[in-house]
C-alpha cells in the first residue's frame, strides 16, 4: 500500500490512527465510519491510495463491490436496524468528495431514519430520446478509448 502523508484513510489502513476494521484483504478494507449516518455505517476502501475512482485498477473496484455486497448481507443479518441499504461514492469535489482516497459508503436504512437524497430542480423533466442517444454516443466513444 502506497501511503500519502496527509491521507486520513491511508493513516487508518497503516495503523497510525485507530480504526474498527471489519474486513481486510490484499486489495481493499472495510471499517466503521467514525461519524455514522446510521448505526452500522461502513466504508469500503482500496488499500492502495487512489484519490479518484478512475485511479483504481479494475480488480480493486470489483473487489470493493464484492466486499460491499457481502457486507450488505451481513448488515441485514446482524440484528442492527437495517431494512434497506444505500451505497454512496463521491468522486470529485463537485460530487461532495472531501477525503481524496476512494471510499464507498454503505448506509443501513430504515423508514424514518431522516437520511434522504435531495434531487435538483428540473429533475422531473425527461430529456428527448435524441438527447439521450447523443450523450450515449459520446460515452460509447470514450469508453472504447
């Protein structure tokens, strides 16, 4: 694991800071969030420092999701209040990323927990199929590169 000096997640993974570890393998780790949205809020991170999702190796991202999927099942079976689950990953400052080491939040959810996603004005407008097709074409072209 390549650690960066100021990265809090790197400090947690190296043992420099105290962490409540749930899972650790050669590619990723999962631990309790220190400021949970709900009891059981977990973070899944790559062990290697990667500021953005595009910096991950494909196998690291795949392993993070495999671990997140297993943790979701564990949350539901744990006895903690968990009637649903949200995943959240902020990629870039504009998306709300504050800690620049990729991390996937796993939020246990239940009715009335107070957590919600606020959609922007104009969300109810559906674009024309032509617009969706043009955007899809741009993405297909970049995906091939």
